[in-house]
C-alpha cells in the first residue's frame, strides 16, 4: 500500500516538479538544481547535473547515495538514493532533449511539514540543555526563582521561535503548568547562557505517565538590543544543530549504501 510520502513523490514526478540533488564531496554537499522527468525501469529519472559529471560518475561507481529534496504544498520531502546510471538525451518533447540520471526508487522518504522557523532536533551529544520556571507576570525575568517554581524539562528540538519539550515530574504526577503561565527559560551550552521569556503551547495530548509533550513559544526577541543579541545566539545554536542533524542523516545514508 502506497504511503503518503510515496504519493507526494509520484505526484512530483508526474508534474515534472523541481528538485534539488545534493552530492556529497570532500565533506560538503554540492546542491544542484534539477527536476523530475519520469518513472523509468522501476526507478526515478531526474535531470542531470552537467557541472558535476566526474563526481556523479564516482558516485555511480562507488554506490554512494545522493540526497534529493523537493517541496510539495506545506511539505518538504527528502530522500536518499543511489545513482544507478546516466541516461543521455532523454526526450521531453519533440524539440527538447536533456541528459538524465536514473536513481534507485527510495525505500525511505521523509515528508517534513514546513514551519515559519526551522526546528532542529536536539541530540544528547549537543551539550545543550534548558530549564523552565513558572514566574509571576510582573516578576523580573533575570531574578532567580525558587525551586518549587521549576518544571522539569527535557529539550527535544529548537527553533528561533520556540522549542519542543517534554515536561515531567520525578514522581510521575502531572506537571503543574498551563498555557496561561508566564515562563522563564534558561539555555546553557558549553559557551553560552541566555534567559528567555515564553509561554507553553497547547499540549499535543493528555499527560502520559506524568509527562507533557508540548512546545514553548518565545516572546518576540526583536524589540530591543538584548533581544536581538539573544536571537543571534539562538540562530547560531539552531544552525549548529541543523548541521549535526544533516551529518547524522548523511552518515546513515553512507551506512545504508
């Protein structure tokens, strides 16, 4: 039975949708504009990357995977695939011939709903942690709150607009927190520490074993100089997490290949 991701890919192929082919080279990714041409011999045919013929041939010989991404509505779709061979002079119309690449039809396709801000996963080795306290509306944000105001927090993902969290208690009772609470959020890394104000979003469901899976939206950071400095730090942190996420994805593709 076809998955939603399979359908998104086949729809993109049917309409000859635009795509980006990313080729690993010397520890970097070379991004090439491309487009889907057809399903062919059980695989996916896309327009070739003429400026990278030598790199493509090396990947064909080694079996190393490339990464293909494209947009479909609210989704960004990504998959890794082996380049099987070149298909020269593929006929698009009576007047148009293009060189093409035949890719193995992917076994795993990821469809990511696009957000206003990119949200990067926080891995255990990132060294990034967050603490959360409920504070009164008129409390000074930088003043240290009492321990009973703290809500235990596991940081799951991060964007410049907010973070995904698991809020929990040691005894598995439900955390005492609501969307009406003003929150003090403190991030710590090996190099930086910053304090932000936030509000909890509506949880994704009822508490499970005393854990609430939800998000915390940050207060607008662009209203003053300090906020813009914090925004710059957040942007750097998210960028570092995103690069590590990509490195892990590429490592998984290399292992699969």
